[in-house]
């Protein structure tokens, strides 16, 4: 069964070199393990999604430019998440702040073709029914 995701969840991008953490703003009214519960709308770069170290996606313009300058040798560059759409699929029958709840089996897509997954939902006590 899927677990609810809350502030401090550990994330990984398929093109990122390091894990990151989810930041859920404290304006959320639903708490799990004393942390705000996330919704699918918690996808904003830097506000909710912290960088993943360096990015190795050749579709990222900074990586492409650095790789070109290095005569085709892949040159990872600092990650700046480029997420423009909500997490999918969410839990549509459980709403937080009028949005579907974020579960630990959801994915988030980056414009640079990275797939962001949730390694740990930030809590291990509350799962869906």
C-alpha cells in the first residue's frame, strides 16, 4: 500500500547525482508525524523541489553547452529542477488543500526528461486504505 508523503520526503531524479528533499510549506493544515502532508501541487522548483546536485541530462541546455565545450564529453552541470506540471497520479479520493494527496508511488517529470521518484515519503506510519 502507498504511504502519504510529507515534508522532508527523500526524492531522486533519474538524471540527478544526489538525492533531494521535498519541501512542503507549513501552511498545510493536515499533518502526519508532525509534518505537513503534500499534495500533487507541491511541485514548484526550488520552493518544493530542491536541486539534485548536478544534472547529466543532455537535454538540459547548460549540460549540452558544457558537453559541447568539452568536445562531446558529457559534462554534468548544477541541477535546477524544471518541473512544470503536478505529480502524477496522486490519490484523487483523498484531498489536502483541495488537491489530491501525494503518495510515495507518484512521479514528477522534469522538462529535461528526468523522472523524479520518491525514495522515502517522510513518514512510515500512515498509509492509504
